[in-house]
C-alpha cells in the first residue's frame, strides 16, 4: 500500500472516519459504521472525541478540517499493522486466505540475489502480525486476535524461525500481561522447544530469565505441564498447529491443538474452534 492516505470502500455520502495512526499520522479513511461495528473501542473513542473540548482537528491544517468526517488519532499504533486491520474490516471472509498468501510470499527460499529483500519483508510482516494480535487483544476482538496468532504460528513454521530475544523483551517489558498472555504462552513454548533441541545457546537467554522473573515462572509452569501430560518437549513443536482440537494419541506428541493459543482455549476443550463455526455460518447460503 502507498504511504498516502488510504481510502477504502465507496463513499456514497456514508459517514467516514479519518484515522490517523502513529506519530507521523498516517491517514486511513474508513466507514464509521463498519469501524464502530467491529469493536466498542472505536465507538467509545469516537464518542469521546466528539465530546472533548480539544480534539485532533485542533492540531490539523485548516484545509484538513473543512469536511465533517470524524478524526481519531491512534498515536502509539503502527501504520503497517493498521493496514492489516483495515483489510480485515473490509474483507473479513477472505482475510485468513489473504494472510496465508502474505506468509507464503515471504516464506520463499533465500538466495543471494533476494536475501536482503526477503529478510526485510519477513521482519515487516512478522512485526505487523505481532502488533495486530496485540491490538486485537487490546480492543477486545478475539476473532482477529486468534487469526493473527494462527498466522504467526504458520509464519514461524514456514520460515523456520526461532523466537528472538527482541520479541521476548517486547512482550515481557513493553506489553501488559493481559493483552499479551496468549502470545507469551506461545513464545514460552517456543523457547522451551528450541532450548531443549539445542537450537540456540542457552547462555544467551540467561539474561532474559534474570531480567524477567515472570518469564522464568512461565517457562517452569510450561515444563511442569508438559511433564504432567507425558509429552516430550523436544518433540512437541509449537509452530505446528493441528487442524482440530480432538487429537489422536500420537498427534498430541508432535503438535498443538488448533486452539491451544486462542483466546477461548480454556472453554473450547476438544470441540470445534468457534471461529470455524462462525465462518461456516457466514459462508452458508
């Protein structure tokens, strides 16, 4: 997408919201009805903007305020992440397939001629997916939160990535436990799997465990649960998301249930993923 304002959907006199994202105020223009229907966060935020004595309009050039569109400024969010969110707003039914295509596009074999470009594209998509998951958790959008989590797992599997120290620090230092709990759980499982397979130098993570006692406690809890389930942490790959929750005995030793890292994990048990049921309902004639 371009770096200019993004306008999606026909106007036809519908009420629009100009959403300014990040410190540089990247502009996205979105139908207000769709935005408010997606989450109470936007409805309440727009109500607050309308009633506040000072609003983002006060700081914009006069030429930018000559219409009646509502303006919402999300100063701490990432424009690249917001591109994915806006795509979801307008293309919910095909969004999962679009994410899968994005992951497939960057999960190509690295060659000398394309290495730098592909690595940059991977980093950009990775962090956009991470931030999308956290943003969705923050504004109480579980379906999008879980869809982003699935894409992150697929991304790591196809690109054969291990979790980085940067990601761990970001989750445990810069994000609250409430919004990052599902992603932290997956990251801990990845750390345990990688370290048990000697995929990295364990000394490199000692500083992380020292800096974040919560991380150390989460890892200990994960190892205890793995032992209780009589599975081998070296074999159970957190990148591998099996397409169901009711697993055969041999399956549970190698991968994770479909909803292991979803927002509804504690309630769904071995039943079908609620998001799959919702999607089937939407697509049925």
